[in-house]
C-alpha cells in the first residue's frame, strides 16, 4: 500500500518506461483481489499519447540556470563551436552568391551554383571530421537542390530565394540545441523541390539515440528500489510531523532524526551498490530538511520532499532519460538550498556514469586494440626485436598496480577530450592539459620505482609536443597511436610478462612523430622487464625492534606554522575517536568498528608523516596494518591483542597531549611500540593465535611497572563512542584565546562606560527634579507679583480717582490702568515663566525615554557579556578521555580492575578551570584505585564484584560547581589517619 503512489507518479511522468513496474506491482499476489489483464492493458501507453506529449517550455519555480535535459550533445563544445563559426563566417558570402544564383543567367548562373556548392562542401568536410553524419546529409540535400535550381527558370529561382537564404541559421540552431532545432530543420528541408527520400533515417542521423546506461546489476537495482519503497511510509509520517511542528517543539528534533535516518538507510544501500550519485542526492535531501526545519515557511518546500522518492525511482529505471530531470528537480527554487549550477553539472555526470566493473581486466595484446582505434600498420610488419620474455615481471604489490590502473583509467576520458582539441584547434591549453595528465602518471611511476613506465611517459609527452607543432591537416596521422596507447599500457599493467612486447611495438609504429628505433626499443623493453625497484618492506622487511627514534615527538623547525596549527587542532579529536573505537571493539568486535579504527589509524599515520612526528606515525602505521588484517579476514582479536591496542591508543593520546604542552611525553612509549611491533610481526607470519614469542625487551624506565594489565570499562564511552553522524547542524569557528580575552576586556570597558552613563543620567534627572521644584517656587512668586501689581493698580486707581475728581471731574481712571507699564511687564514675565515650565516638562519626558533606552541597553549589554563568557566555556566532558586513560593506566600498574562512571559532563566551565582541574582529578582517581579499591581476591572474599566502581559526578550547588568522586572500596581507615 505504501508503494503504489510513488509508482503511479513515476508512471505519469514516464509512462513508456514505468508501465512494467506499475503492472508488476498491481499483479502482486499479496493484493486481496486480483487484477484483470484487460484492465491492466489500458495502462500501456499508445504511440499517439507518447507523440502528443509536450514538455512545458518554462515554469515559474525553475531556476534560469537549470540544465536542459531535452538536449543532447552532438560533439564536444570545441568542435560545435568550430563548425558554428565556420557557417557564420560563410553565411554572408553564401547570401551574396545566393542572390547571384537568383538574378544571374547562363555562365554566371553556373559559376554561382558551382561556387555555392563548394562552400557547402567545405561545411560537409568539417562535418565529416566531427562524425556528424546528419549534417553531412543536410549538406548533400542543399547541394542537390541548389544544383537543381541552376536549371530552373528565373521565376522558380526567385520563389526559392527565402529557402536558399534560410538554411544556415537553421543549421546553427540545430547544432546548438539539437532537439529543439531538428524539427524546424526537417520541416525546412521538406519545402525544397527535391523531396526527402527517407525522413525517418535522416532524423536518426541528426539526433543520435542516447546510449543505455546500466547503473548496476538488475538485482542490485531492485534491492535499491525496494529500500526506497519500504522507506516511503516512514518518510511520509516523519515529514508530516516536521512540517506541522513549531520550531521550538522538542518533538520536531525527533521527527527530523527519524526522517534523516530513513534517508540514511537509502544512502547505505546506495553505497553498497556503488551509486555515488544517489548518495549525493540523499545528502542533499538531509541538508535541505535541516534548513527547512529552521524556516518559518516550512510548508513551501513540502511538495519537494514528497516528490523526490518518485524522481529517484524514475532515475533508477531509466537513468539516461531521467537523470537530467532529477537534477532539474533538485535545482528548483522552492528547495531551502537549491542545487547550484556548477554542482548540478557534476552531479549529472555522476548520475549518468555506470558503476565501474571491479573484475580484473583480461590480458590485452596489440591485436586486441579495436581497428577503429588503431589504424596504424599491424605490429607483424615490424622488424622483430629478437627478445624473449621468459621471466615474471613484478610491478610491485597489488595496491601499486591498482593505483596505476586507477590513475590511467581516470585519465583516459580526459586524454581523449584533450587529444580531440589538439587535433582540431591550435589550443596550447589542450596540449598542456594532455601532458599534465601524462606527467601525473609519470610522478606515480617515480613513486613506485617503475623506470620503464617513466620512460613511456616521457616518450608520450615528447610526441604530443611534436604533434602540437604540426599544421592542422598533418595532425590527424597521429590520432590512431595517441588514442591507442592507454589501452595497450593497461594490458601491460594487467599482465606485464605478455604485455611488454606489444607495448613497445606500439611505440615503434611509424605514425608516431618520434617513433622508437630498434636500439631504444630494446632499452625500453629492458626497463619495463625490470619492474619496480622499490621492494615491499611492509611485510617482508618489517622491523622487529623498536628504537627511541621511532617514538620521537620532535617537531621539525622548517614546518609550515599553519600546517602545524591545523594538525594540532585535528589530531586530538582523531586520537580520542581512535581510543573510543578500540573500546567499542572490546565490547563487541564488529567489522565496521574495526574498519573505522583502521581508517583513524591511517589518518593519524598520514598526517603525522606529513608533519614529521615520527612517534605517532610509527604507532599508527603498525596499528593500521594489524587492524587491516583483522578487518580483511574478519578475525576477532584475542584479549592480549586488544589490551595492547588499548595501551597503544592511550599512548597516542598522551603523545598528542605532550605536543599540545598539556602533559609529558609517555615514558612507556617505546615499550608499547615494541608490543605493537611484536603483534604485527606475528600476524605477518600467520601466527596470530600463537602465544607471544619472547623478544628482547625495550628499555623500561623505573616509573614503569610490569603488573598485569586490567580491563578498564567506562559506561560513558559506551554511550558516546558512536559513529559520527553526517549533516552536522551546528558549526564551530576557531578563535584565538587572545581574541576572546580582548573581547572580554572590551565588554568590561563597555559595562563600566554604561555604568558611568547611568550615573550621569541619574545626576541629570536629579538636577531636572531640582529645576522643577525651583520652577514651582518661581511660579508662586509670579502669582504674588501679579497680585501685587493688580492690587497696586486698583489702589492707585482708587486714590488717583479721588484726586482727579477733585481736580477734574471729567478724567477717566480706566485710562490710567490701560497705560500702566508695570502691569504689562508683569504679565509678559508670567507668560515667559509658563513657557519655561513647558520646556522643563518636555525635558523630563525626554529623560524618561532616555532612561528606558539605557535600561534596554543595559539588558543587551548583559546578554552580550553572557554570550562572550560562553566562548570560554567548555563542557566537563572534555576531561573524559584523559580521565578514562588515567584509570586504565592506573589499573595496569596496580593489577586492579575498575569501572569509571561519569555523570553531569554537560556542565559548562571556564576552559582554564577545566584545564587546571585535570591533574587534581587524575590524582584523586589514582588514589581511589591505589588506596581505595581492593584487589580482586579480597573483593571476592568481601562479596563485592571483581570490578570496582568509581563514580565521578559534576553538579551545581547555587553558584558553585561540585565535583564528587566516590568508589565502592574499603573507605578511609580513621585509626591510621589519627
């Protein structure tokens, strides 16, 4: 029931290829009711439906840079560009001659027709060189019709004017976009007087069919399809939850994890099937889901997440037709992070590249080279060299041969492309690219000591350089030998004994610009028969005795500082993961975990060799060989070997701490390396299960002990030592401590400055308050003044009135008040004071707003300070690896067994505090094992488990962090303490 929607969508998108899968699914016996054959027959598309299907020209949600899956490539871009340029250059002259054909008569007409057909013939020639048979057919049709026009009347020629002028542009359009231009070109050719004899055949020549791509064996592809179909229901359910949940809902993370796990299952099957393109698609889906989950408009991308499984199923069924459609789908703008143009082009190549056949190639001889590749005279016509190859030729180990074969296989396609450019253009870049590819093979040959192969590479480079100096017309003679040498050289790699003479004879062919003469050919045979000059020291000559130089931790003085910094940043994590992988192997020897440990050992070896840290490189090298044997033969390591690997992992971590300046160099490093060497040599001789042979012991320092090694377990690593997950959401940025300290200083300065501003603000507010109080006092005084003025005015008015009455009864007292100057000034003063009061109120309002802003700024400053503080905070779990190692080492030195349980390691502390806390905690743990826990026999008598338990916990009490250590040992002897 979960599969039919996907199969139906795929059927609707590609009915021709998806019909069989849908019918097969509907005929499954598990359906409750059977399906009638007549009804299923209606699903089979008719020819008319297929022919009527029209692809939309554009959609709104597709990016402008999407690859056009409807187009095919007739030839490489350089060749098409060359032909288009040739037609463009001739177009103006063809138009001029066409006008002469239309307007001329008699001899001028014949001359114009002859000239026109010669120009068209030149286009035919270049089409032949590019193997474009369709374009050759078009040129023939044009010439036949033009020559036919030469015998027609002026009226007929005039009617054909548009036809004769139109074809160059149509051909250019066809060359640039074949599928879009072919129909217009065919329609045009049908308008000429001479009819097309076989339009279907011409169309087949113009549009070559796409080669069928076999991604993998049918049963493997069926397994991949089944996995996708089985995962559909889980994907749909998890997607529904992801799209419906709010971003702050804890259940959202669980749904995202569920969805990505389902996609990871498809990724794992794709990895098993070597479908690299499908793996990249799965990674793309998971990355986009992570981004979509953080967006507010998650629902906009939901249709994309619903549709992608059907797109993938269609691709697995018809990769040649559906790969481009899948890439276009991943480029749609509705994805949170659409596929970029450059990446999409690479992905399309990956999706359409068949899985390489891993079976060994058969032995090739010169006769096995296809005739179309080698057109040179057969080797039998060459003078025999009178050399007999009667010895086995060794090119080195199988790994060396795989490297050389892989290098040449990867280069073959690029060599062919660059050779085509060399033969068809004056491109200096093409010659440089070709020689660069050969030079890479030369470097590889030098690394493995194959002088004969180096001579072959030099011969090829010299000849390619000579060919690039020839005229264009002369270069084609060297095409056959330059195309054939990689195939012949691969035959030599496969079977050197039978392939050496065909290889040398190929270089003697006369079509080379500088062929080998008999004398140089014999010298080359001798060099090729010598094989590799590098002996296999890995197994046959492995050292048996470790030396102090093998565990040296000296850093070269001339090392690049940036390279060293990157090494010191990455290596601690690799060492910790290696130690975790070894612990997981002890708990259960899973092959995948052994392979993971091998990869980590290889990384430690390689990076340490680059830097020049011989101690870690030596330890990693021999551990890698041991783990490689265990993984290859699926062997469970014996307990003695796992103890050695645990001790070696601890030693590597101590070496890394020593390089970081956090610890001393391990004193037992030489003894540990000797143990690792002894096991590696036993494995080389096939004696893994034999008891350890006595070897000359390495020097032991007085601080070391030969007590039995105890098995140390930790519950925490069992939970944390898991394979790293893909698609990390949170990213980290490396910042120097000095920069963080400077930021802390600036935050402190900012806090001080903000405090001073707040203090000044309080002072201003207080002054404003006093100003307001003073304004009230002044306001009261103005009232008094106004009253006095009014009263005086009235009094004066009354007194003056009596006097006036006496002197002159006709005088009006109101005239005295109207012109009283004191009264006017008083009222003006009162109005000014009122204006001042309004300004004071405005200032108070502004100060209130400013105070609010300061409070907000203070809150932001505290938040900023808190975030800056977290840059120095690290979880207590960073101590975990060192503490576990300390417990294991103490158990080995005391012969006791202990189990470390750690809790609360997610608490954050200042990095300096964590670093300073390491040594005291190690001392406490050593005391707990040495003085607290009893030996196994004594614990058995007391009824305790043989393995002691130490509990280390981190927790908060108020503003303090408490570190508590407990053990189930004998406790404190208070009598002895007193």
